[in-house]
C-alpha cells in the first residue's frame, strides 16, 4: 500500500485510484471490497479464561509442589495433599486476577473508528457504515465529525483537524490540497486527513487512500498486536530465583531420599513424607503471595497519590526506572494554549497564569512605559475578532470551545481588569488559510472601525510604517518565535460612517499595528520540580514529541531537559540504525516531530542497552511505546482511552509530578521487598536444614508437611505483612537506580540468610537432642519445634526492619502494624497449641508453661546474634545492604 500519497497532485491520486470527484461507480465497489477488505481493524484471537487460569500453573516451583501433592495423596495423606494443592491454587488465582485487569487497548482503538460516513458515489451523496468505505471513495468532511479513513484531501474550505492524539501537535492543523515533499513527517502532511482524528472547523472532501489495518491507526493496532508486554525486572528476577531454588531443592531431596534408603534404612513411606516435608519446607511457596501483598499495598498507596497502577509488579518497576521518556503535549505541558507575552509599540507586557483559567494579570515590564490606550484596543480586538468561547464545567475546570489559539485570547481578555466598550458587529471576514487573518467591521463608541487579527507577516504587510519601525517589529517577531512561541498580531483601522460591509480590499492598506501576542502551550507549574527530582535520583528525562523543533527545545530548556539548542528530528531517526539511535538517545534529550515508530525505536534502543524505561504519554501515537516500555504511564484526564489501556499506570491528575511520587513509592516497595526476602528465606532454609539433619542423623522428623506449610503460608506471610508498612528510607531518592542485571540477592544477603538459617536450625536441633533424652511425646516435640520457628521469625522481623542499622532506634515505634501483628500471632500460636481441633489438623499438642521459655529464648538468641552481625558488617567491614 502506497504511503506517499501526500507527495502527489490530488488529480494524479484520483487517476491512480480510478476515481474522480464524482466518486467511484457502484459496479466497482464489491470488487474493491474483495480486494482490500472491510474498513475495520482485525481482532486478535483471545485465550479462553480457563486457559489463562491454567497458564499460571506453568512454573517450575508449582510443578514441584504439584508432584509433592500427588505423592502425598498416593501415600494416603489427603489432608496434607489438600493443603499443598490449595497453596498452588491461591498462587494461580492471584496471577489470573492481575491478568484479568490488563489489555483493552485494541478495543479502544477500534472504538476510534467512526460508525458512519458521507461519501460521494456516482455523483450522489450517500450515508454509509464506515466499514463499507473502499479505496477510491470520495469522503465528505464536516466540522464535528471524525475522519473515517485515511484520505488525500482534494478540496478544503477553512478545514482544521485536531490530530494531537495521533501526532502530538498541540494545535488543530490547517489543511490544504497542495502536494508536499516526500520526507514530511506525519504532522506536516497537511494535505492528508487520518482515520480517527476530529474535524474542529471548516469542511472538505478527500479520496480514500487507506482503510482498516493500513491506516495510521491501523498500523498502531498492528504494532500492538505484534508486541508482547515486557516482563518487569522484579518478575524476571523472582522467576529465575524460583527456578534455581526449586532445581537445587529437587536434587537435594533426591540425594537425601537415596541416603535415607541406603544408609539409614528408613521405611519408604515415612522417608517419602519426610523428603516431601523437606521440599515443601525449603521451597519459598509463600514468597509470591508475600510479594503480591507488598505490591498491593504499594498500589493502594499510589492510588491515594493520584496514580492508578493496573498490575502489581509495575509499582516496583518504577523504583528501578533509569530513563523516563515523556511526551510534551498534555504531559509536561497543560495542552492549554496560553498567552505569555504582549508586545505593543511602546511597551512589552508579561502575562501571568497558565492554562484556560482566567487567573493572572497583565504586567508591564519595568523597562517600558505602560500604554493603556493601545493595550485597551489590543484586548478589544482579540476578544471581538474571535469565534471561540470560554466556559467552566461543574468541576470548576475551564475549557474552550473552538480553536485553542483563539480560546487563549479569550482567557487573556478575562485577565484584563478594565471594562471594555460595547461593540456592535456589523460585518466580518472569517479566517481563511489562504489569507491567514480574520477581520470584523464594528461600531464602537459611535465610531466605525475595522479590527483585524492574524499571522504577523500578513498584518505587517497591510500597515504603513517606516523601515526602522518595521525592522523593529520583525526583530520582535523573530525573538518570540525563537522561543518556540506562536505569534498572533492585531491591528485596527478607523473608517467612515458610510461603511456597511467589509471586503479584503478594505484591508490592503492603512492598518495600524496594535501589537503581538506570544502564545505557547506552557509547562505545568510542577513539571520543572519533578524533572529536577528525577535527575537527583539518577533518572534521565527525555522529551519525545510530535511538536515542532523550536517549541520542543524551548519547553525543554524551561524544564531543564536539554540545552535549548539541540534536538533530533523524527526524520533523522528514520535514517539511523539501532546503534545510531542509541547514540542519539544518550547524547540528546529532546526529540521533535517524531512518529509512533520513532518513539518505539527510542524505547527499544534504550532497553537493548539495559536501561529500564518508563514512557509517558496521552495520545494514540504513544500507545505502542507505552506498551513496549518497562512501565507505560498514561494521562487520566486528557489521555485517550487507547493510551490508558496500553499503559500500566494512569496519572489521575495528569501531573508529571505524580511520577516522582510513584518513583518514591517504587523504591520504598523494593526496599521492603528486600527486607521481606531477607526475612522469609531463612524460614525456608532453617526448615529444610532441620528435616535434612533429622534424616542424616537418624532422629525423628521434627515437622510434618502440614506444619511446614502452616509456617510458610500462614505465619511467614502474616509476619511479612508488617514489612509492607515500613516507610521510605532516608536518602532513597538520592541514590541511582539499581542496575537491571543486579541480582535479587547479593553476596551479603546470601551470607545473612545462611547465617540466620544455621542459627535457627542449629538452636532448634540442639534443643531437640536435649528433649529426646526426656522421652517426650513426638507431638509435644513437634509443637516446641513449631513454636521455636515462629518465635525466631517474630524476633527476626525486628532485625529486618532496618537492613544495616540497630533495630531499636528512634524509628522503632513508627510501624505500629509490626506490633499489632506480633500480638495477633502470639494469640494465634496459643490457639493452635491448646484448641483440640487445631491439635488434630496440625498434629500439635498442649505445652506446659515452662516449655514456652524455649521458643522465646531461641528467638531472643537469633535477634542478638543478627544485631551483632549487622554492627560488625557496618562498622568493621563497611558494607551496606
């Protein structure tokens, strides 16, 4: 399919498609539909809910647990089998629920396709379903409608189309029918109208050159079809960790089983149950649930800060982000055009306040003399010669109906505090892209006057002034334009009372220049601070926009992104290979006139070099990059439904500053996950060591499989819950992002986990040897062992609240949840020890009071030794966790 239609004369396009201004003939329609298909987007076949659920059992760790459940069932221990199976089902449910909340982006793209269209066939105007449009159809375009397919324009009448969702252009694009150079980016193809974009004003006609999946929206749809969402760093690391641990435990269990049969001559059934207890105890099956709990609390915390996270791991991913690629329009900026400067003949004014809300004032700079009369005429002109309206919704937000450039002039007039004259409009010349101005004939204070507003060069051409003054105006125009600002000029001309109508000839001379308005889509007030916070945290911020180069550089400089002098154009990226794109991405921070493919190229290039990339945006054109990024962030208010559904996080308030809060939350979550892993793995390690030592030494097995699962899934998970409430550590936002290849467990962590595992297992094993001499019932010994494990966990929880510093410090009482959970667990342990029904299920037995000193003593012993180790590591070895 030809994608260079913009380069041809429209008459040649009609000829190439065997069409004409009268449309195609009826007999060709069926043939064209058979050839090109319907004007719809293809749907990807979706997996059934059952298969989605079953896919969450496709994990090596789950395979080991399922095998353990089968063997346990075959041995007749159905309660143990049921408990193990319940663990696997709970993990699968958690994954399925997360997945059920994802991918709706393709449906949202299809909804952008308009339902009906007006076409010309055989010279007749027909209203047809948009899906029946064919290549070569002549489409009639009118204000308020959506474009039903990609068309090459053949007729325009003041046609303006809103394309920001597709191109990033912040203003409606004025269309024409002339041919355009081949390398023009999407936003500069002003002789084209694209499917799904909205017509803001004017009318026109176009010949359909692309339908369905071949439209620009269709290409985005196809790109999203072919793209798999990236797996978050945490999920990659936990998946690899789970496989390695599971393989090691299976190999060790087989070795222990062989040793028990050959050396210790155990009964096969008893030995199998012991080995299963070893496997179940050593496998951290509670870890996925614990991670989900901590991430879920991160999600809730982010929701309170105006950020909705759609899948749990994305919370943690934000803490690891090293590059934020952000759109400009509507993301860093308000997507509300604002007058910032007024340049009048004898004075320059600063206009405060941003956006459409009329909050602010017009202040003369100290270097000039205020000219009230000229300012009054200027404000009167831009308010009068205006087709837009400023309104306020029920939530108090101001919005514009009409052209955004005209709308911001209405906001300007509301910032002017002086009363304006009553004006009667007698005649008008509406805006036309051919003339680039609009003019009104008015009656003001019994004086007939022409007010004119438009492009500065067109207004200057109609004024009478000497060369020096003209040169001064031209210099002012260049200065403001170099800052990336759009310019609107205003002028007037007094006329005699016999004027009744207005013509273009009346405007050819005699216009008095009133001044210039500098207009820009301003940065959000909080965006600069947010960018600075990101940079302090070692995160690089890059602006990738479809807007013009000068505008992008100017906004970037204001925000501290780039130097305001250098930017890379999308057409330059099109000529680069992957390495050159990565080089450009590392040396430049501003990218302008970019296409959806360019945004995707940049994200992929950065990811290929181990960067963890966040992409923010609000348009359809951002969707592929949002989905490809490690975490896509969409705008909630002005973002399209496509961008929201493609992203993993949505900013409810459209505030870039919320991303900084999200990064803080991500880093807090990751730190708490590290603390949780450091806490929970010694639980598995100590249980595995206990059972393995019992088999090797030929003593009774200290724990049953159900008791092991009680510790792993109930006690350990519950205690880990307390760590989810630990606050952000001091200095967390001053350290660089962690490297993608950095292992989840470093050497220091592994040493700490091994130390605590040996301490707990060694202490309990020593006590068990002592209890064996007292000929206690096996259920009593098992209960003491179980309680010793639990109390060791409780004390170790307080070790883990601070990875390096002494546990009892001035922040000790900040996390009240830790103390509440400790109290609940102690009560729970008393219940399972003394309530008969739990004695039967968990094979526990009531303990005499003095036996409670053993678990409390072991817990206190572990706490003291770990605190000594932390002091030694911190002060002697100078190692930070």
